[in-house]
C-alpha cells in the first residue's frame, strides 16, 4: 500500500515530466519552420525552408544550373547525390557549399548556381 507522501512524490514527478515534455515540444515547434523531409532535393529562396522552392533533378550530374534569384536554404534526402551551391551564376568560385546527401540547412551565402555531384 502506498503512503500519502509516495503518492505526492509520484504526482510531482509525473507533473515535472509532463512539463518537461511540453517544454521540449514547444521548443521543437519554434525551431520547426522547415517543411517535412521528403525524398529529393529542394532549394528555397528564404531561410529555414521558406519562400519559393526549386526542385533539383538529382540524376542530372555535373550540369551547372543558374538560378534567377538567390537561394538561402536547402533540403535533401538522397543516399547517392549531393548538391554544390555557388554564390556566382556560373558554378565557378573560390568557395562553394556542399549539401551532403541528407539534411536541411541555411546557406552561408545567397547561392545563384548549383550542380549535382555524387555523394562522398
């Protein structure tokens, strides 16, 4: 048989866990501006997967694609391809950003061109 103190402790522990889970859920909701992950790759005109989206053909290896407006974030779900993004419109630069094959990221610069490469 439980004592009243044990029941109070159990209730307090349950309340604390519930508050922690609610807090975690609220934090995740604040950080979740991203669309749900789905197969393929998309480039977004705004941070956090917002704005207009450009679908990337992950089978078009090596072709440079120039964008009409800079992209600020990207999302990719693919095991064999990666996307390289460039600040210039011709896939030529002293620096670029590579996506990897699974993830979502805000870009360190507005990208004006990209090409698909094999994931390493």
